[in-house]
């Protein structure tokens, strides 16, 4: 079986070089040949010519800087000649017969296709001593003499590797830490621009020296940055560096200030555990640096073996990062950058293509920026385990009957906001509540057995007084579905209302068969009156059924609002329905006329087109309009106790006519006495008034079903239906925003600013939701979506900028 992974060791022992090749399942091949001393002298000659040509602006310790200097001696020509001599002798030595079998084994693997024929053959080269490693081994073209069809890549690896490497892919975008060192005599702007060019595919963070920065603080900052708990994929350094054999190399981070690789070894080990895969040192003399990092277990390191000119380093980096951004692995990116220097820039920068080297851990996987496919993008946005648990809990809460619980304090806050911003409706209340309260029962001498159900004769007397102001519409919030004493007297008053064309709307209850049960025939026939059911879900406005059919069963409050609008909008002609004059049910006549004439009046059209959405469940009424209790009661209704209409000194009709409302909608309703209810005593009274209503009322009066009807009628007459956006929807939106923020948020040193920004943003969202409630009648939930947002954002805020 052929392999694409070979290990080649080259050791020089005095005048002999021993080559050992190993591959596959324990296969080994060894040979030795004489080391030619001329190779050393040629290398030294090349190195001298190289130093003389690139003697200014090197990324090593220098005394002065500047542009390339044209010396009296033509060092460029001498460098080209020295390079040719060195490579010629180096190739001749490597083509020795003693190495033929080793070359043949490697070339054989490169001459056959294994799966993908483009897969390269990697030769991991270890050289001892360090002087042997200085030669340009990457230029060894092993497969040329054997016509190999696959690329053979020389990659270096040190002799001593004490730590294992781990291929740990980080989630999210590629993260790059760029350390910018001492720029004495250099210009790193091009380096920084090149690294920033990866911003579309990676997140880049810079750290380094700036004029005035404390040197000790800079060391601490660099160490913390390397060990950032979020981890890095790529580490970049630009600046001066040098080989130090005992401390693994040094990086010059500020003028006359270095940091040794040994000093940052603990942080580098942490970074490796947190995902660091690749490091590139665009600086001089990096052999000992590469050995140190691979020995620590780092996956792969790119260095410059010799001093490198500033412009050459920039040119190489630009080409290298361009190839990396094209999703090539680091080895192919380096080969492409070196090939570009050789073919395109060799006249300007001779021998520059021989300087870069890639070191790898033998068990490493080459680092490569992955294309941002939709699957990759989706993977980044998937919640982590902690996030998924918290988000699932919030989603579960959104399906539980929690909205009514959260609605109460929210409407109280809306009332407070209305009051504080002076956005209170200035119109007169459109509804008058004539309340049979405790005082009315006591003053009317109503016997206890005639309170529940209410005494029909007393009810008739009160209705008779109401008719004295000739109202257009009167609602009776009493269920009169059983014959009782006094029905005859009540029927007389009802007949009077019919004769004066007053529309009476009686309360009813649904009969379970799609219809409703209201006033008994002894009181009034269906051809003469209207009736609507008074059952409703607390806090929500009852509209016509989802099928648009309100003939068989119609909500009490809705019917009152519709009839009030119709009697004030249409003249008493043009076949306008009148109670008792038709052959069919009067409600059917009214609804048919409303549908026929709806285009002639916007208020009628609004009401006719309002349909109740089918509920998701018995406790989740998504998008169902809520009763807006944030409006003060005195803008919704006026209350008058019934006894004031019946006693001799209280028979003036003026109390029934609030100023500004020529034809008020009058409701005859229970006034909060303990026995009020359709089935059970007291059920008409709220145990606790809505919090928003208590905000406006200092005496905390009893809140009844009639008050809820009045608020519903007020909302319908003003075409104001506040639609609550489901918690589930906004939790989803908040989770997406929070996740996006967690991927983008970079607290840096001024984390408190991000705290302020995000807290302020939450507050602004809260204020916006309060205003949108008033301006466009949309209730955006705040608590659960905010919790979802902070579930994602809080870990990003608490995350330390550096480890």
C-alpha cells in the first residue's frame, strides 16, 4: 500500500551524513554519504552576498534603516551567482547514487494516483545539527528524474518533540491574533493591511507596541492575548526576531525590549489546547522559534530561516495570505508565495524565495481556512448545549399560560408610560354605565331572593328612566333567559324602546350548538331586539368568529360597538333596519345591512372585517387583540348608580349625557354587588382589578365584567386593536440577534462600554416597545425575548478579553 507521508532524517556526523527514511507500517531505509565541505563554503559565500545586498531594513537587530542601498560592488549580481553555485552543488550532492533508493521510494509514491491524483506527497525532514537545517531543502526536486505526477513537498520537523499535537477545530469564524513588535527601522503598515484583508473570512485582533506604552504592561498584554479563553486559529508576528539556542528564540516587542519564547511557552501551550493550529513569524532567524513551538505541540509554524528584508517580508506575506484566503492549505499557500517571488520578483528580490520554511508536527493536519458554505454558516449559528437548554426552557414557557401573567404588569407599565409621556386620549367617554350597585339594591328595597337573578320590575323601572333621554342603543348586561315575575312590566318597557326606535342589545350565553340563549320570548321577540354572548377570555377582545359568520352567535361588546356606529352613521331610511319591522331575526337584519353598507363608512367596514383568529390552544391566543387597560377609566366610561335615576331628586336626564357625546352608548349593568353573575354569585366581579386600572384609581373600586365590556367597546369604537406579538416569535428573533452578537462581540479592554451599550440597547427596546404599543397598537413582549438575548450576549460580555 502506498503512502503520502514520509519521514526523512539527515544527520551530519563529522564528514558523514546519514539519511534515514521511514514510512508506512514500520518500513525503513537508511544510507550515508560524504558531506562536501565546499557546500559549507558556498553557503557562507551566498550568505555574505545575501547580507550585503539586503543589509538595510532587515527584520533583525539593526543600527540604522532605509531603502535598498546601491553599493559600489554589484551585490545583486554576486548574490545571483552565489545562489546558482550553492544550489548547483546542493543538487549535485542530493543526486548522489547513495540516495537513489531513497529518492526512488518517495518518487514512486508520487508517480501513482491514490484516490485523488492531486494529493501531494509530504516528506517530513529533520536536520541535525542546525547548520545542516540552514540549507534550502525545500528546493530539492526529488521527483524530477522519475517524472512524478504528484507534488512532493518538503516540510520540516524538529528532532525533539515532547508534546503531542491535537487537531481541535474551533467553532465559529477563524480567529487570528496579530502581534506587532518593535518597528524600529521598519514599516509594518503593509503587514497589518495584509492581515486585515482576511477580515471577510476571519476575525483579526491586533496587539503590540505603541509609542508611550509601558513595556512590562505590553508583555502582560501579549501573554494574556495569546491565552485568550476564546482561542485562536492562527498566530502572526511581525517584527525583529533572533535565534537563541537556550531560550528557543526571542521576539523584539518594543525598542530594546524582547520577550523570549521560553517566557510565553505556558501561554502558547494554553493557546494550543484552545485551538491554535498555525503560527507565522514574518521576522528573521526563525529556526529556533519553529523548533520551540513544534516541541510544545503546536501543529505547524512558518518562519524565515535567514534575516529578511522588510519589503520582501511584506511581499511574501501579501502573496501568502492571498493564497490562504483562496482556501489553500498553509503549505500550498507558502509554496505558491515562494513560487511568485521566484518567477515574478526574482530580479528585484533575488534568493528571497529560498528563505521561508514550514515546520509541522508529524501528526498534524494542515491548517486551511474553510469556505463559508451554508452548512458551515449554519453550524456557527447552532446553539451550544447551555444555550440550547436555556432557549428550550424559554420556548416552553412561551407555550405555557404565562402571557396573561406577564400582561398584567406590562399594561400597568403602559399606563405609567402614558401618564409620564402625557399620551392620554382627550375625548369624552363614549359609554355610560348605569350600575345597579349595593346602594341601588338597598334604596330600592329589593328583597334578597330577587337579587340573583335581579328583580325584573326594578330592571324595567331603571330601563324606563334611561329611555327618557331617547338613546339610540342600550345594552343590558343581565342574562334574562328564564321567565320570572315582572317580565310583563319589563316587556312593556321593551316595547316602548322599540316604538321609539331604540336598539336594545341583551346579554346572552352560547348554547353549545353554535347559537346563543338570551332574553325570553316573554320579554321580547328576536325580531325586535339584538343579543350577544357575554362569555370571553379575560383580557382579550371578542370579535366575530373566524368564519366571519356572526349571525348565530355574536359577542356582546362587539355588537354594541357595531350598532352604535351604525345608528350614528346611517340615516333612518334607505331600508335602514328598525326593531320589530322585519320578518327575520333583527340581528340578522342588522348584520346583513352592515355588510351591504360597509364600504360607505370606514368604522363599519373596520368592524365588519374584524375576525377572531382560531386560538393555538386554550391558553395561547396568538395575535388576538387585547383589551387596552392602559387608558384611564374616565376616558372610557362614565358610571351612574341606578338609584340616582329613580329617586325624585335624581330624575334629571343630564347625568346620562356626558359632554361631547351627543348619543352615548348606555349600558344597564350590575354594579359590583356580591350576587352578580350569570351562573354563580359574584362571578361578574374581578377578584383583583387589572393593575393598569388600579394605577388610575385611588379608591380601587370593584372592577366588573361591565367595565371590561366598556373597555372593549372603547377599543372597537376607536378602531384600536392592540395585537400582542407572540413570545415565541420574539424569542426567536432575540436568539438570532444574541447569537449574532456573541459571534461578533469583541469586548477588548473596555468591556464596561459594551455592558453599557447592551444594557442601553435593552432599555431602548423596552422604551420602543412601550411607544409602539401606543403609536401602532402592537405589543412587543420584553421579558422573555430579553432573557433569550442575554442568554447569548452575557457569556460574550463575561468572557475575558484575554486569558
